[in-house]
C-alpha cells in the first residue's frame, strides 16, 4: 500500500476517498474491517451474518461517502452506521440482543485497536478524569468487567461503580464538546 496513505488519519482518508482516491477506501477497509466484524460477531453471535452486515457497512460507507463531514471523527460515524445496519437486521429477523448506547459502544470500540493496544485518544481523555473514574472506565470497557466486579476492585458499591463510569463518560463527552466548539470558532 501507499505509505503516505497508511500514515493518514481516517478523516484525511475519507476526504481523499470523497475526491475519488480509491486506495483511501482500501486503507480504511483494511484498517477497520476486523473491528467492525468483531463488533458484529460479538453482538450477533453469527459469523455468517456478521460477515454479510460487514459488507453492507462498507457498501453503505461507499454510497454515503459524500455525506461524511471530515471535521468530525470517522470511527463514531462508521460505528453508528454499523449499529444501525445491525439493528435493522435484528428488527427484520426479530432476534433479541442486548446493546449498549452508541456513545458507550464507540468508546469501547475506540479503546482497543486491532492488536488489542490502547488507543492514544482514550488514554489522553482518561488523564482528565479522577483516578477512580479512570480505573472504572478501563475495567468496564477494556476488560469488560461487570459493575459488581468493578465495585469489589475499587472497594465501593456496585451503584457507585456505575456512577463513576457514568460521570467519567459524561466528562469525556464534555471534553469532546469543547473540542468541537474550538474547531467551529
């Protein structure tokens, strides 16, 4: 692959793809298809259907490429599309599934890259939180711990562990809001 494209951000790749650079799409697909597939397979527990929806996601990305605003992060846009296509499938087949609200799903998906390492953005955002909020969010979204287990680890109640996660997520949302406002000025 083109080394310059491999180093480009997702947002730059989408801009290039909107301008007709097909290799940018290939880089995005290579970079994110395994994340999307894992997300779908984990929630649907059906490899074949996860693979079909994965293809629908990238087909929809292609058809919707000109609606994407490159001022906003790419991954939340991609995973919102993924979630919506998955929910459409569930509605059509009347399967039951437990899903998280999109902001938590996106945080969880962005928290881990393909190799299982921590995302630099998440680490930077967590530094703005209290130590207990950082630990609660890491345990919840990077380790998939239950609130009861988090409570035991932090020597608090399950209700308080939920509050720590919730308040931490709210703080992260506020940081994103401030950054969005800064970009708009």
